[in-house]
C-alpha cells in the first residue's frame, strides 16, 4: 500500500489528518467504527462461540489445523463455516466493488449496509435460539449456544466481516484495514526512525496506527465485559448498533459530491 496521508504540518490539524483529511473525507472515521466492530464480533466469537474467529481468518486457519489433530476445545466445523462465510462475504464485496464504478462513497455505503444486514441476521439467529447466551453471561455457564447455532452465527458474522475486509482493502486508507493489526504494529516498529527525526508525517502515521489499535481494543474490552457479565446477545446488539450508525454515516456521505469519493489515479 503506497498511498499516504499528508503531514499535519501542511495546514491540516492532527485530528483532521486522522478523521477528515481532504483526500479521504469521512472514510477514516467510518472505518474506525468498523474497526471497533471487529473487536466486538471477535470477542463474541471467541468467548461464546468456542475458539473461532469471525474476522481474523489467520487464526481460523491455525485453529483448523489444531482441530484436525484432535486438540481439545477447537471446533473444526465452526472454523470451516467461518472461513467459508468469509470467502462468501469477500466475493459479495467483489460484486459491490464492480458496481460502485470507482465511487468510494457508494462502495462504502453498499458495503456497510450489506454488513449490517448480515449482522442483523446473526442477531436474529442468536435471539431466537432459546440458548442460555440470550440472557446470561458466559462467566456463569460453560456453553452459550449449541453446536448448530454456533456454526450458523459464525458463518453469518464471517460473511459480514468478509464484506468489511474486502471493502476496506479496496478503499485503501493507510493503516485502516479494520480487521488485522499485524501490519499496523509492524509499521509502528519499522517507522520509529522517522519519529526520532521529528517527521510530521511519521507522527501522524503513528497517531493513526495507535488510534486503530485503541479502537479495536476498546471494542474487544467492552464486548468481552458484555459477553461475560450480561450476555453474548447484548454484545451482538452492540455490533449491530455500531453497523447501523456506520450505515447512516456512509449514506449521508454518499449523498454529497466531493473529491475524496474518486481516488487519485
């Protein structure tokens, strides 16, 4: 990824650089909401669906390997359903990308709307399951949902995050992948020299990366508390509410012509 955000010293305050840069408009702010969603849904999946990720497929591929050799506590079916759902979501996003015609506003609106709908389906599945996870935190019970419900929720949430990941990849906002922080953390370490040299661009990049990390951490922490002490369903409600807010924001943004909607060639 070669694009970069201009240094804050070129007439843009740090906050504007992070969430309202002229080249990206409201995209960074909306992608931060999706980053929080990642922390929320992975907390739900790990703490109430067994050892399965719905947004981090690297972990699921490893978990499939563990399950294949009989490691206790890992569900082969849940991991496979999540991987399959993620691929379906990415494929659906590919269609949305083709239809957007290069309009980043339209793409984000279509992407978050689709993600919201799939998250709502997962919420309905959980709410109507009659499982303990509807009304009890997992700290008071070993199993929140049955195997079939786990597979269903994992696959549907993975479709949602597959859409999110593919759309964020196409938007290509630096350090705003929304689902994976490996390269974000790598950038912090690799670019430390620029900080020592006092580079304004390096400082802005560091702030952007730290904000992404903090946002995902906040989503994970709050969601984990809900899952453990209130119910997994309440955390799914939070994820769906965040996506509803992102959908509203993206819809408003997509109605306003602006240079950021068409990326520079």
